[in-house]
C-alpha cells in the first residue's frame, strides 16, 4: 500500500479539537501564523488544521497542507447556513460542487461567480463522496448532497439568500469551501466538504450556536475519522 497523508481542515478551533484528541503520535508545528497537527489515526497519517474564517485564510491553509505537509487528499468539516427549505438545523450536507457567490465581474459580461480561466462551480471528488455515503449508511445518518456557496460575509439577509439560491442553485452557505475547492482543483488533490447546518429559515430564536457547534463538531469529527478509516489507497 502506498504511503499517503490525509489533510483534515476546519474553519474554527472547535471544529478540529475533537479530531486532534483522537490522534496518536501528535506533533504540533507553528507555521505561517497558524498551527498544524501531524499524527496518526489507526496507522494512517493525517495533518489537521483550522484555517480561521474566510476564503483567504482557507486558501492559505489548504495550500500549506498540500505543498508543505505533502497531503494528497483533503477532508473539510464545518458548519453552514441553509438556503434550501429542505435543510434543517443539524442536517449534514456534502458538497457535490462549490461556487463563490460574492465573486462578481458581471460588469465585463461574465456570469456571477466566474472569472476568466476559472469555473463557476468546482466539483468535489466523486470517490470521496461515495466513501461518505457508505460511512453515513453504516452510522444510520442521512446525508444531503448539493451545491454549497461560499463568500466572505455572513449572510443573514433573506433576499440575498434567495438570490444566491436562484443564481447558483445552491443549498447551503458558508465562508471557506469554494476557496479550498479552487486550491485542490488546481493542485489535482481530491477533496471533500462536509457541513452541518447551524442555521435555517425556520430557526428558533432561542438557538444556542456555541452549544450546537460543540455537539456538531463531535458528530462531524466522528464522521471524518470514519472516512479516514474507509479511504483505500490503491
């Protein structure tokens, strides 16, 4: 079996903490104003990092995981807001494609989300999505699949959400995924994005985000580590 390293990424420390706690042979490296955690999980090498929030930090972290640490697959786990009415708080969605809803050079006659030599929607790795579906089945979890839209703003405006839904056919919103997608696509690294829905159209006003983040991070960490187990290298 060929040697390999799997990158695991989140946007916030809370999202990677439950993963780091399960690793053996842990080694911490400070680099580029961030921390990277190398370790093993059931004998497989992994490198874990949180990017901080937003597309620029996500781009930086994903690039370092691949170029400096030599990771050849990347799994991203985090939270997202729902656009689709079918998504409820706590649902898990995997991205089959990712777009940048705030990328706009329409003044030059291009479509929203498009720049020359880029693509509006970057597809994620089909094999990793299949692995995820098998993991979900074994855990009795329902996985939704759809387009995730990324932008450098937290979108709370209903009209803006409706516009993103219509323009990109998107189901969920977050602030890092498409940046990771662009990096991995350019460097030919298979990638996978898992998001737990943290806010939706029918939100309860008494919703406690911090409590949700803690509970969803544990579910997502368990899911991602089960994927590490299930990934086979040919």
